[in-house]
């Protein structure tokens, strides 16, 4: 199974930027997509169906969404979250009756507030993270046999060397993931962006998977292949993981 996430930088469906993005979506051909800063009019292909977050909590096009989750196969049932604007969740039941809880997110970036919480001293990040962590733990309790995937734009690196975010936010995120029984498959030695461009950048878009039931992680990957290829495409690399299920 291939799971991928990509921030599309608010591209509009008829733009040259969106057309270039669609070519990459087709090339990567993930089984599950977590698209962030996206638009309802941008689809991986007609073979997919989706659930999306609600209207964004910022000005923009009516069809913009912070998060949209796309899948190729199975039954996708929307689930409630504590933040309808910045998160989306769904229960995916595959044809073999395996169940996956999919949770897409965009956490506050440096300088971004969240609801009534200011950005200063990481208050917005901490408050949004706490709300989402409560969602993760609730969903794990409701669907104890299902794999939980949390993915999207975390706006925080998880490597030892600092790239983006803050040390305080990094520690809070690491602890929240650990408390929810989630492993980040796109951090540390598995950070595909760090590997792709020889340590110039680290990844802030992540894919995290519950430790139970067991899944065999094979590899992580990122695109496009060069930093200069991002110009006119997105301000984020796309990242993905291959799993043996």
C-alpha cells in the first residue's frame, strides 16, 4: 500500500500550477492521498473518492479546503473531528474487511493563530495539537482493531537538527504521537526530503501510523527530485511511504 501527502499551496483547479500537480499525482499513484491546502476541484483521478474538511477558517475561494483525503478502493465513511476546518477523518473499510482510520491535518505554522489562541510562544500550535491528540485517542478507543494513520502538514520538523518550527513544538509533537501510539514514518533516518536534497531541508509534512496492528514499513520517498523543481509547483515537497499490508 502506498500512502502519500502533499501541500498544494492553494492552487486553483484551472491553473498551470494545478495541471503540473495533477501530473505528479498521477505519477505517484498512491492508494491513499492526504492533500492539504487543496481545492475540491483538484482530484488525483476519476478512480478516487474522498472526504474533506469543512470551510477553511480564513478568507479564500469557497471550494478551498485545508484537508482532503482520497482513496482508490473500499468504503469510506466520514468521521467527526474536533476541528472541522483544519482536519478531516474517515473510516476506510477495505474489500478484505481490514479497517483503517484516516486522519488528515494542518497544524498551525509559526506566526499562525488558531481559534482564540495566539501564535506567540507556540500557544496556537499547542492548543490545536492537544485537540487533535484527543481525537486520535478517541478514535483509537472506538476502533481498537483498526490501523490509525495521521498525515498532512504538521508545520514542524521531527529531526535532531533544526529546520522549521520550534524545539518546544517539536517536543510536544513527539510526545503527542508517542502518547497516541503513533510512529512517524517520515522523520529522522526516514526523512525523505532530508535524504533527497542532502540535508538542505527537512520534512514538515508527515505520515504517522499506529504501532498496532503491525504493518511492515518498507520505505519513504519524496518528490520532485530537485529543490529547483518546486518553482511553480508547490512550496512543499510531497512525501509518501510504501507499506506491506
